[in-house]
């Protein structure tokens, strides 16, 4: 290695001796430095889940005129109650595994369904649809560890039906596409972006004013984001030149397919403040596309948010609640997170 390389020299090892390393005497230290700036301890990493709420719950009217009879009105009222009554234990319920509406409810089963769909996306939704034996084997193993072996067959039918069910991606548009038909998609997209002393109160007021017809919803408690905002988006995909964020929701709005109307899903969106969640997701997508997509334009390249209520995939809505906030809202929030506030407004 040394041949022809003047930077390398080969020398013999030194002979061993009794001498040891002696640390040199330290230089005389001067006085400790004193910081000339204020020490700040209010920088932190936060997420959507850090926001707390108070006020109205489950009373918002999202789409006026959709409730046509007393039976539908009763169904919506029951739906709102069911959303708030989900069990957090994740323990199996005494229901026969012959219909997905009886599948256990709560945080544990919800995480399980989310993990199943994430795995399907990683394998390829089309691959799973064309090779159901892959899904059957996966569910058999996963269900056995949870004590849900009796549910494996029903879950297989549920997931296969879900990923092949055509979804409307934009309200009022006739075009539909299933998860299995999507070509460009990314599961669990992680995002981070800076938040410069963002007033949560102002953030909430902007979102309420620009989404879901200004319907009543629980109000965000006063506070602020200062540092970094992070999160994970269940699925980001592209279709016909537009980009969407999609979130899986396992909320039970009722015991039948007919419970998953636009109105009932809208009530759940308002009650749980998922509107604030998907607006932040779309802001993250907006910033990503702004940095990476040539000639990016929000109106042209962003399709919106799709909140997929998994238990309602057989409903006429396919369990898909969609919304695309106006460009003005996204641009105002973009400026807000850059540290800009309205004239004369104090930080909340």
C-alpha cells in the first residue's frame, strides 16, 4: 500500500518501555462566560394530539337539508352517541364474527385495523386483491396472537372488500377509484415543520371559519405551538395529477351500513375535531409539494382529504368523507406557522 504513495510511511513499532502517559498541566482558566441572550425553554416538539378542546360537541350541522325524515334523524342522534361510547379496552365483544359491524371497538382494534391496512399497502393493494391467500395467512397469524382467530375469515372479506371498493375522492365529482387501483401512494408519511409561536386559538378560528360550512364544533383551548410540529399521515397518494391525504378511521357510527351517511360522518368529524387534523395534514402536503413539485399550484395539484370510515365501506358513501379546504386557508396557515399574526392580535 505504501509503494508509490508518499503520504504513507512504514516505520517499525517502538520498543516497549516503562514510561507512561502524563497529562499536561491545564492552562489557567479565566472566569466563566456569561450568556448575553435570554435563555428560552419554550421550544418543543408537538403534534395534533396535543390540542385540547372544550365547548360544543356533536351538534354541528355539516350539510343542511340532508336529514329527510324522523328515522334518519334518530339514526344520526344514535350515531353521535356511538362515537363517544367507543371502548378503550380493546377487549373482544360478545358478537358473532359473521359481519364486520360486530368487530371489537376501541383503540386496540383500531390500531390493529390500521396495521393491517399499512401492511396491505406495503405489499401493494392490487397484489393483495389479486392474491387473497397472502392476506389470509397474514390475518391468521395476527388474529391468533390477539385471541381473534374466529374473526380471521370475516376480516379477510372486510379488507378485500374495502380495498376494492370504489371511493369518491372529491365531493360532487362522479369519478371514483379504489385503493387497489392507485399507482402512486406512500403509507405512513412522516412530516416535520417549524412552528413559530403559533396561536392555537387563531389556528382554530381560521379552520372553523373555512371548513364544513362553519358548523359548530368543540373549541380548541388557548395555547401555542413553538418549535416543531410533527405527525404521520396514514396514506398519501396521487391520482390524475392531484395529491390526497387519506386517514383510516375505525369509529363505529352504528350497527348497519346505512349509518354511514355524509351527515353522520360529518358529525363524527366535527365531534372529534378531525377537521383540524386533516387541515394540518394538508398543510404538510402543501409544504412538501411546494418544495418538490415544479410549477406547484394548490388548486391544481391538491385533491384534498379523504377520511375513510372503515366500518362503512359497504354504505352508499363507501365510508369516505372528503373535503378540500380553500386555498386561502392553507396560505393563511402557512404564514401563521412562519410566525406571522394578524395586526394587533396577542399570542394565545
